[in-house]
C-alpha cells in the first residue's frame, strides 16, 4: 500500500463496480465524489459489516483503503 493519501478518482471510485453503482443509485451514486463524500460514514459502516455489496463482503484491504481516504479528509 502506498504512503500517499488515497484520492476518490484514483483509488476509491474504482473500488465500486457498475453493478454496485446501479444497486445503490436510488440512494446515492457511488461514482460521484460528492455523494460518496456526504455518505462516507454509512457506506464505510455497511462495507465494514459486510452488508454491502450485496453479493459478498469486500476484502479487508479495500475497506481499509476507504477508511484511510475518509481519515485523510476525503480528497477528490
């Protein structure tokens, strides 16, 4: 894992598949920096709990990357 701060465009958006985006689009757009920033807490909680995505939990390194992005201030 890189020591540089993760960004939404380079690191976070690619974590979400098109199927994830479509499944959640009624609530928020997982490919939108603004939507993911605003809803980052609930998104992180759901991913940490394994309840998102619906087809199986993310590996811990992906969850950790999202946590790091949130912790460094959610850079775009």
